[in-house]
C-alpha cells in the first residue's frame, strides 16, 4: 500500500514517525479498543473488564474505572455496569483523569 497515494500527498514530502509505546495498557485508548475487541469476540463482559483491569495494574496505574453501557450480553433491557479498582477520586480535580468514550456495535445472531 502506498501511503502517499492514500493520503493524497503525491507531490509533497511525507514524513512518518513510528514510536513504540512502552506500557500500552496504561493508555486508555488502547485499553478501550482491547475491551471492544474482546466484546466483539463474544467474551463475557465481566471477564473482559477484569482482564483489562489486570493488564492496567501490570502497567503501574494508580486506579481505573471501567464502565460498559447498553444491551449487555444481548439482554433486552439496557443497563450500565462498572468496576473500579485502585485509587479513583470522586472529584475530578484531585487527579488527572482521562475519559475515553468508545462506541461500537455488536450484532447478536438470535
């Protein structure tokens, strides 16, 4: 795949820098994509959340709160489930909080 043609930079110079993330599960965007991928593969949502928390603890994070909302496990009534581990303040000015909302669709084959 030619990146310059994909980005319409044929007549311009394009520099791409790839950096390696040392602790990827310390970044909330990567963690959210991990949970979404687990749910797409039909893993139980509790197992996906607990695995994400376990991976985050290995990345030396002080605290985490994971929240999943919607029709969880294909139930007819939508609900909100969340799990909190470690130090997670109620007041947002105590720590630097990173909130990553991610939306994706699951199609249950019933």
